[in-house]
C-alpha cells in the first residue's frame, strides 16, 4: 500500500467534466453539462467517489422510502457512486469496488487510465460495454481542499 507522500493522487478531487464518447466519436453528458462530483484517494488505499447531476430535485415526500417510483428512477439515473480500494499500475489505477449504488459493480475491479494534464488536472478514463455497445467514460478532475466542496 502506498503512503500519501508517494501517491500523487492522494487527497480530494472535484469533477471538472464527465463525458461519454461512443465508438463513432459522438459524445454525451449523461449527468448533464454541469455535473458535480468528488473523488477521494486516501493514503491508506481507500477510494470513494460520487458523480451526479447538479440540482437534483428533492423527493416530494421528504424521504427516500416514501418516494414515488418516478422519483426513485430519476434519482438513480442521475448519480454514480462507489467506494473500495485502489492501486496504481503505471498509468492505470485499479479500483477494487466493494460497495456501489449499482450492484453489478460491487466486487468488481475497474481499470482507469490516468493522464495528468499540464495544468495539474487528471483525466481518468475507462472503456465500458453496455448492451453490446462500447463507449469510453472520461472524467476530468482537479485537486481541491475540503473547504472548497459545494453542495450539488
């Protein structure tokens, strides 16, 4: 396990952009053009991340158990979140997912290609195949302090 001092990703990161690129080169922003998100790499090898649409509406009932089916679907479709452990393999970060809002990810290792931009931002990308369609998920992150976090 790497310590904070020898881990360039240790700390808190804020989402700059999240796009999905299809094989034909077209792109979409499934969480909206102004998605919000945070990714935390602990010096102890734990990773936790969330990305979501900005300004998600509150449930009419004020609680998740009493929300309508439509409200639950809208909430589900507008968030990606998981946590687990991680390790570096060169320019690849392996996320060993131990808990996720999407049950199929729990217990799965996901590979993220890591590219450091000249401005210090980091691009993490991975290839997904869903319903037989290949696409690339591309998230750009910038390092922040905890007091820079904002509500989404």
